[in-house]
């Protein structure tokens, strides 16, 4: 098994990694599921939530329940 990556401090890097995680999920993923991919685990969940909320407001991700998000693919 490989070690989990560290969650970056920079906003741009965080956003890029969360988008990658959503694309890799191939469907819906929660903030808990995304946070679990990183070494810091649930300590970073608030940061993951903040990025997902921003992406949702910009209509870059979709969510039917506000808990699980999916990357919106271009048509």
C-alpha cells in the first residue's frame, strides 16, 4: 500500500486535489470520504467542506442532498 498524501495548505492546491478526488470517485463523494484520502484525515474535513461549498456555488459540482458531491462534466 502507498502512504496517503498530505493535504496542502494553499487554497489552489486544496481545490485541485478535491476536484481530482471527485473525478476519481466517478460519482458522488462526501467530505468525509474525501478527507479520508489524506494523511490528516477528519481534521481537514472543515477545509474540504469549504472547498466543496465553493465549488457548488460556482456550479462546478452537483449535489442532491448537500452532503455528497459529484464533479459536473461538460456536455
